């Protein structure tokens, strides 16, 4: 493992910035909902901040991401602007989809966020299509499909891996295994590790500690290198744990209390923060200033969203047909 790519000091700080942004945005999202300022479905990504943060620092803005309805952390780590995101989840015209996508269908091509899908597992075949387009154009772009452990048991997972391997598509299949497929524990639905399934399709598969920024960075770096070099897809199974229930309001009574307490006690965000300071990579003052700036940006984004107008009735027929029908 010692010869694998490791993030330099600046990259480590950038990974932390993205992690801190995800954490702060999640805390604000839950607060806004609890205060009744917004009513919407919300899927907390707390506990999974490392995975997209350490992965997407290896990507360019024009590389692609296909994520899922519980993918707010993926979008933020890929650079989705806060104002556009908050306006969209609030259903306002200033949102990236003019308020029509809402919290489960966010899209921002300017940062490569191509699709946010509410259909379990559908990020993978869509990612294959986008990656195939890159391959045909020869543009050198990489596509990442993120999904949960529950999606690894549906047909689209197997079909997508098979096709990507056969065509050597520049795609990375990133499974964020938080041990729960909605309300069902992973070990009740499968006898094999997700990463081990890669061998059946002739592609590399790796199981990684998804809460370790260095391990996550190294695995993603190699997967991106392979994709850009035309060597085909990689399957990464990033092990983590979600701190909250499947959806906001879910009391998570089905989750083992001791296991959850252990995960929360090992929260990857403050743990990585402490490491950066202990190793002299960043100072307390530097990180505190960064965190304060993030909070200010979220403040501005929330107020921008809530002060923006709702779509009018005339928007019902727009963006549906190429030409308006009588």
C-alpha cells in the first residue's frame, strides 16, 4: 500500500474542506426542516463525508457524476453551487432545474453532475451511456456512478458491470456501503462482498475503508488513472456507516444502538480534522476560518433560496415537449 498515490498537504486540506461543507450543509438542512422553513424529503449523508470528498479531488470539473437521491454529499463534493442547490430543493425558479427537480433530482452539468436519480441502481446504466459517449469522442473524461449497497443486488448492477467491462468504458462504479439498504442490513441480503463481484466481470474490485481519506484517495486515484488510460472500469466498495435513518423522520429503531454509537464516536470529520492539526498539515485557526466561511456561504444560500419565487403555472408545460401541444 505504501507505493500508492497519497494526497499532498494542499489536497488533504481540500478533502477536509469538502467534508466540512457536507457536514455543515447536512446539519443546516435538518435544522431548516425541523424549523418548518422547508417541507421536503431529505436523506442525510452524515457519516459518509470522506467517500466523495477523497474521490472527487481526483476528478476534473468536466468529468461526470451520476448519483442517487441520497447523494447530496456527492453533489457538494463535485462542486455543485450552494445557491443553485438550495433554490432547487426549495422548489424555486432560481434552482438549477427551475424548481422542477426538487431534492431528489438535482442536476448541474457545469460541474459534471449529470443525473440524480430516484430509481435504485439506475445511476449505473446511465453512467455507462455517458462513458460510452466519452469513449466515442475520445475526450478523456471519466464518469463515476455512485450507489448504495442495496443497489448491488439488482439486475442493473450486473448488466452495467458486464457491459462496461466488455467495452472497457471509462467508468468507476462507487458503492457506498453504509451497511443498510433502506431498512435492511446488508448481511441479510447477500453472502458476498460487493467488491468481490468485480472478478465475475473481469475488472478490478477493491474494498476500502470509506472513512479513511488516504485509503479512499489512493483507491480512487488508481481507478481514475485506469479509466483515463483506456484500461476500463473499476468497482470500489467503500465501507462506511450512516448516522441517521434512511430518510429524515425515520427513527432508525432497526439499527443496532451499539454499532451506531461506535460509528458516531469515530466520526470521520473531526477525526480527520484532528489529524491535519496534529501532523502540521493545517492549523486550528486555518480550519476554523474555513468552517466559518462555509457557514456564511450556507447562510447566504438558504436566504437566497427562501427569498426566490416559486414557479408559475405556465411552467407546467415547459421543458416537457420540444413544441407546445394544443
